[in-house]
């Protein structure tokens, strides 16, 4: 059997938290700055190389680049681009990770226009900084932002009951940005990361099955819109659905609950839990696109066991013929929590010391090395 060349330089990837949202109180969070990655990207990339990770997810910060409408200043982002070039690190660049400039309103037509302008300007920058194939993620997790920021109102833009409207707007932005990138870099690969979930009906309420299934299948809406299978008036087309990123955490499976009920999570081994390999199989069967685990991870002592579970499921999927291209540890470095700023111990790497070196978390490092030995040869060219 002839294998196609893998998408990524390493099967395991490391993702740097790059959100730049505003809190309800109006504070601008900038996780690239808060974790120190924007100041020491080269050191971070070299440290990941030493651990066998040569591909990363990172991002640019729209609010820093376009402080005035139509004026683009990438000086804050150039150190990360040049660090990637100097260390020969492959980067998937997020263009929009929950943050936008204050002068643009996310529901307005101007939002799409300005975002396309940002994407074009960044593509022009990448064209001047050549170092191999370009990989861009226009919008990270359309579904999550539409739910959290458009339906539930706990995340910017803090809207309620406008989730469908926000999802459509973000799809328009994704398509416009993709077209803008391709005008400059026709060979660029476009990554669309979305959360994948499983929802089971409550055993005591079997009549909830249709509602649970409808909710579960909503995870496909953003991809279907991008591909033009749903809401074709948005301009979607199959060509815009290129590389699928599946974001999967331990909280992504639960029992369907009614309004006001406490969350009922499902865990591996529970009777109603769906093995991750089955989610991978369903997504690939639906879209037949290259895919990878774009985000996964756990906190504290759960880190190593969770990686073992996900990697084992991915290995089973690959053996069953599902072409999974990689697994991204996300975030790969500890970061301050979105809600209260506490230090979330989630990473392979910790916070940097004064010399810029990040401590490693030994149990996860050891588990990663074992899984690399099992999975890297599976996808070797």
C-alpha cells in the first residue's frame, strides 16, 4: 500500500493558546502574551523539537494587527513568524481565535469585509516570508463561539438567542478569508477546527432520543455550511472544506438534560459513552477529508491518562482505515484560566523561568514518548 505524504512534520503537534477575547468587564485577554509565547517563540519551538514535536498551532492577534481600519501592522506577530522559520517549525496559523478589533461589530457586514482584509494582508506577509506550504485556520471553533457568545451569552459578544445568526456570520467570514488567502497563496491548506461531541438520551427518558440526536448532529452545521451543503446562500462550497480539525476533550460527551438540570458528563467506560474512534469514523465517512485531532488535553494528573486514551483510539481508527493525520496537545503550555486567571496545569510545558526555559511535566512527557513510538511510524512517508 502506497502512503500519501503526511500533512504534518510530526504526528504529535503542540498548540499554543492564542485567544484574544474581551471579558464582560471589558478587559482584553491576550493569551499569547500572558503565557509568554509571543516573547520567546523560538525557545518554545526548540524545546518542542527536543520532545519530537515539529508542528504547532499558534495564531495572530487581529486587535493588534489592525488597530485602525484598513491599516495592518504585523510588528507584534513577526517574531513568531521568524522564530518558526529559524527553527524550521511548521505552524498552523489561527487568524481568528475569539477576538476582534474594537472598531468593528461582529454582527455587521463590515466584520466580514475587515476580516477578509486581514486574511489577505497576512497572506501577503507569508508570501514574503517563504518557508514551505502555508497552513491557515481562518476561524477557530465556529460552533463554540456561536453557542457561548451567541446563544448562552457567557462569552463575547455576550449575545443571547442569536447563535444561528452568529454562526452564519462566522461562516461568511471563514469563506471570505479563505478566498482572500487563496488569491495570494493558491496552494495554502485551510484548516477548520470544530468541537466534536456525543450526547446520549437519559436512560429514564428514552423519549429524549430525538432531541439528544438533533443536538449531537448540530456539531456538523458549521462544516456543512462551509461546504455549501447547508445554507448555500452563505456562499459555501466543497472546495472550502479542506482539512478538518476535531477538538475533543473529556467534557465533550454528556447525557441530554432538560433546562435547569445539572450537567451529567459521560466518561470512557460508561455504558453510554461513545468511543472516540467512532466519532472519527463518522466524521471521515461524512466528509472524506484529511482530518486530525486539533485540540485535546486534560488538567493536572489526568493529562497522561487522557493522552493514552485519545492516542489509543486514534491508533484503532487508523488501523480501521481512517486517515488521521495527527494529534495536537492543546494547550501545550500551562495558561491562565479564562474566567479567574488561575494557573491551569494542562500542558506538556509549564510557565517559563527567567531564562525562558519551561519545565516539562514528566508523566505526560513519558506518555508522549511512548505514543510517539507507536504512532509516528504509522504515518511516516
